C-alpha cells in the first residue's frame, strides 16, 4: 500500500528519490508518525518534500491517496506526553476507543441536545459537558475520537482535511509569481558564468601565501581570472494590443530583468505583434526611435541569449505575408516569419516566453501563429517554472530548424 | 519515539507551531540536518536558539556570507602564523597541530556534550557550498591532511540550516535534509508571539496595530511585505512614541518601520489615494 503512495507522489510531479523513501520507512519503523495519519502526513512532508513549491502537490497527492481512509485520528501531542510517562500507548487509546465507540452521529446530536438543555454553565475539562478540553464528545480542543466540535479550532485535524485545504497553493511555481521569484529564476543565468577566458588579473592572496609558505618564504604570486558573468542578453518584448492584458506580468518580468544587473550586457527592444525591419526603443513602438533589425543581426555576436516575450497571437497574414504588417503606413518586404527565422539562425541560444497558459495554446485565437512560431523558437509559458525551463534551454545551443 | 531520545517541545521565548515542532523532533530522531525556509522575519534563526535553550545545549552559530567557503567551517591552517614563527623563532614550528584552527563545524564535532549547530543563511554562499559539505554532514567527520588526523563527532550535533531561497540548493544536498517551510503566522498565532515579546501591551493598541498590519500585508503589489519582526519593532515604536490607539489606522505612524522600500511606500500611497484622496489627509500630508 505504501509503495503505491510513492508512485502517487511521483505521478503528482514530486521528485521523490528512493533514498528519501527508505529513510521515511526507517522513520516509520522508529514510530515517528505517532501511529496517526496526521503524524504520517507531517512526517512524509518533512522527509519527502524539499521545497515549499511542492507542498501543494504533496497535499493533492496525499488527499487523493488517502481520501477514502477514515480513521479515528491519532492524538500526536497526547501520545508524546504518554511516552514521556512511559505508559504503553496502545492500551490507552484502545481503552478510550472502547469507551466511546458506540456513538453514531444521530445519537451524538440527540445527546448534545439533551446536554445543552441540562447544562447551565461553562465547562472545561472532564468527560461529559460541552466545553473545552477533556474527553466529552462535545466542544473543542478535546480528545474524543468521534465527537462534535463546537467552535474553536480543531486541535487534531484529520490529515486528509489538512491536505485538502491546500494551504500552500500560493507557493506553486507553475503559477505566475512576483518580481522576486522572477529575479531568483533569472539569477540562474549566472550559473553558466565562465571563468575560462580572459586574462588572469586578480591576485589570489590565499594561494599566494600558501605557495610562498611552501617555498619557505620566497615570494611567489598567484593570479586568478576575475569571476565575471559572461552572459549577454537580448530581450525583445511584444507591446501590441493583445498583450495589454499581460502587461502587469511583463512589467514584473522586466523589472526583474532590470534589477538583475549581473548580466554582462542587456539589450531590450520592443515590437508590435511580430518583428519586421524595426526594433523599437520604447513600448509605444513609434518610428521616432528604433534600431533596424538588420543592424542588430549584423552587429550583435551570436552568443547573446535571445529572450522573446509575446503572446505570439496575431492574424495569419501578419506573420506569413509580405506587406502583412498591422501598421497602416508601413510596409514589410519580408514576411514576419522570415525575420523570426533569421533571428533564430543568428542567435542559437534563444527562447520564446508566452504569457498565455500552455493548455490554451492549441485552441486560443492565435493557435495557428503560436504553432508556427513554436516551430521556429522553443516556446515556454511565462511562469516561474516556464522561465526555469527556458533558462535551462538557454544553456544549450539548439540547432535552428 | 523512545523516551531516551530528546524531544523538543518549544521554549518560553519562542512560539512554535505543532508542525514545526514535529519536524524538529523528526530531524533530531533521525539525526539529519533540518533545513528551514520561510519569509524573512518568521523566526528561522530564533528557532535554533529556542531548541538549544529547551534542550539545554550549547548553540554554535556559523554565519554564512557570500565569501564563506566550506573549508572554513572545518578547519583553517594558519600558514602565515607558522611562517612568522619560523622566521622569528617563536614556538615549536614542527608541531603543525598548533596551527590548525577548527572552524564552527569542527568545534561542534569536538564539543564534549551534544550541541545545536546553526548554519545560518546557507543560500548566501557560493552555489557549490552545500555540495562541499555533503560528506561532512552525512558522516559527521572530516580528515585533516596536514596532521593526518580524522576529526569525528563525539556526539552528532543537531544541525539547523536556514535559507532565504536566494539560490536554489542542490538536489543531492536537499535529499539529505529534513525540510520545513515556516508559513506566515495567522492572527491568533501572531498574538501569542507578540505576547511573548510585549507581555504588557494595551489591548486596544494591539488590536488596532494587528488590524493595520494585516491590512498592509494584503495590499497587492507590495514587494517586501512587513513580517513578524517588523511588527514587533513597530509595536515597540508605537509604545515608545505614545501613539493614541485610535489614530493608528488613520495616521499609520512610523510607517518606515514596516515598509522598507520607497516603491512600497509609493504603492501604498497610490492605493490610499485611489480609495479617495480626501479620506486620508493625515498620511498623505506626512509624505508631501
């Protein structure tokens, strides 16, 4: 049964390894789950889930797997205390359960009505009256295995219910997130910092001292290459009408990019729906300030990482036809798709980020052009997960089609 | 869990949730490092202090900086001192042991009693840093080539590691840890946390301040949300400043204690303005 849970977790996308599973089994053997489902829920989460981003997946997997299991919940805190007193735990719970087993819901309700009629004052502790603590089936914070909770917080909430609440939903990384998360994602571009080229200009003090000491005091200087990020980024952003609904998302990404001043070079241009002869300097896309695309293609070296952000949704002619540009007063000699292909050929490290969620790509308005463009550029959705994948794909040179 | 294993049950100066306490006890029982993540100011560092206090152990803190190397936690071979001594003839240069200085990890290994070792903000260091510590944290021992000595832990220390998620930690490292994410406390928990720090707080003041605090946290687009430690500081400021509780929500006094970024102040002011510019003349006047 437990092995199945392992595969359920895997199916829900949790990267669980056998090692961790082994230690979980060891922990279970050591009795760390306190023989309750709640205990098992927290134990499993602590041991198998290694980032808050996966808490939600764990919750879902757990709820799905254990949803049909109804147990009289264990009493973790109580058990700890009993253990401290070195009382055999099973005896106590069994005794408790036997005592309270027969009550079903109707009977409970009826009894509650009776008690309410009888009871005239507050009551805490004890085993009969409605109140807090104690083992009476009524009230809250008590320890009756099948009672009715009245107000207060459930102290021993069923694990399935805790899992079902999905409190960690907001930490999912496949949801779109804020600037900070983007920044962290972009920071990964620093991983392929290279120390291979460049002159050795930095004095390595520690190594110099070590070497000098090895030489019994004769000075020997050791030089190092400075640590520098060699990454250069060319960011092209769609600011066309269909992108307005995603402007907040793109703003966040842009802020994040701007703040991450760890790139060697960062160039940002805008385009309207599709790229033609002009790359604009500001989101208004006016011909007052632009750089010819041709110039970019000729002057930037091909090791620039090209990141395109756009919904890739446009009229078919805008992408495929000569003269298909959406602006009235402009004319393009080359079809948009040709420009995209040229960019792709020039910049082998490139990726297209699409703010439209991936599951819509096949049937949204722009499905045709999305499909066409994703044949040219590797396309990822604009979420933190997508950005992660995009950055991973930016590490590898990909042959243009 | 057998009675011989120590169980952590919280301490008087620190409010701990059931989940967190369970995680701590799991980590202690399995003798694995406990990795704690959470928003800044949710008491990650305090946890180690609380554990040390509750279990009556010494606490060894290893603060990680961007320049920290894993080697420094094990030991440092003071070659300069040795060279100096050799040239000026002080001491016995032949005894290399004298120039081996143990780092925090080494200290924790050699402590006569079990200790709590806090590796604070591990994500500050280089990407490879956690990987360099894999073996040492797993086996709780390391080898010093200079003296041909192996340092092994006399008692496996309880290792608490905190991270602010500035960098992703390597998978191999994560696999060896117990992980816990400290969620932001709900108002009830928050009240009990505050009562630990400010036991004699006026009820009215607390109510108003809490309400304002959660209001601020819920303002969308705020980049650095105020956290527990900021709320505690703010309450201190309110008490010292003798602010009338009824004016807290209207005036938002000492806002700088809660919001640390200019952008956030701007965002907040915009939001307030959006609700009606005449409604909050007190706040707006303050910043003009």
